[in-house]
C-alpha cells in the first residue's frame, strides 16, 4: 500500500513539473515575438524621419527671370543682392533677359564658332562706377512679360538704386534673340572707328556690342548717357 502511494505521488510530481516547463517556454516565445515586432516599427519610424528631413522648402520670391542654376535665378546670381531686392520691390515683371532670348544657339554658332568668346554670364550684366560718384552701378539687358527688351542702368544711391532706361531693344519673340552684349571699359583714351578721332573716358563705361557687326562705347557725360561708335 505504501509502495502504491509513493508511486502515485511520483507520477503526480512528474506531471506538475512537465506542465510548468511548458508554461515557461510559452512565455519566452511570446516575449521574443513582441520584441521582433518592435524592431520593424522602430525602423519604419526612422525611415519616415529621414524622409521628412530631406524635403526641400523652396522659397517663392514672386520675381523670376533668367536661368535657374542650383535653384537660384540668374538675377540672384549675377546682380548685386541689394539690386535684386530693389527689382523685386520696384520692377515687378522685369528680369534679366534669358539665355535663349539673349542669343539663340544658331546665332551663337555663327558669331562664336569656338563657343568661348561670348559667354552669357559675362556679357549680360556689367558693373562699374559709371557716373563717377564712387558707388558701384550696374548695366544689363532686361525683359518684361510682354517680351519687351531694354538696356537699363541702375545707379547705386545712398537709399538704394536709381533706374535709368538707356534704350529700347524691341520685342524678342519666337525664335528671335537679342544678339547684344556688354563689356566693361576702364577710363582712358578710346580710339574711334575713324583713326583721326579719339576721346577720353573720365569714368568707367561699357562697350555695347552687336555680335558680328559693331561696337559702341556708352559713357556718362553731362548728366546723361551717350553712345560713341568705335568699331564696325
């Protein structure tokens, strides 16, 4: 009788031990599953954070023109920052003439076969002290939304700028292009088209070039800008 009681007790102990082991194993599996679910969620959150961080937040200036290298308009790159702001505030609808309307590819191949002498960035804007007041002025070819082109000069002043229209260059429409450029001319003696003639520039001025045809000097004299023919 004692032997049977002992045997029964052993069997009961064995069964209880087996149940407890299975229960612990179940808890371990659930914990691992929860852990593995947490990891992908964390990765997903990290990816979303990175995507948000790389989004650009472009600014709208309300004034566009020229080309857009590296997200900036040609006007921002080539004009003085103060002049760019002046044009935004006072000359809505006007901007530097675009590369395409400045000189078509076909025209450039004819007047500059080597594609090195005529460069948009160098010929579209010129800066210097044109009126002799010690401040840096700016001249350039500008165009409005009606495709009307102008040569304009901006005198730097204590309060900002003074805009001066030098010449109307007509409408640039369709496949037509301006075909004009500017180059800085330092003060000094200038030889004219006629070798017997010459004159002396008191201030920095600029050359007004009609590509493949002629050059003129535009200089400030007696309160206005004058043009002198120098080369055919």
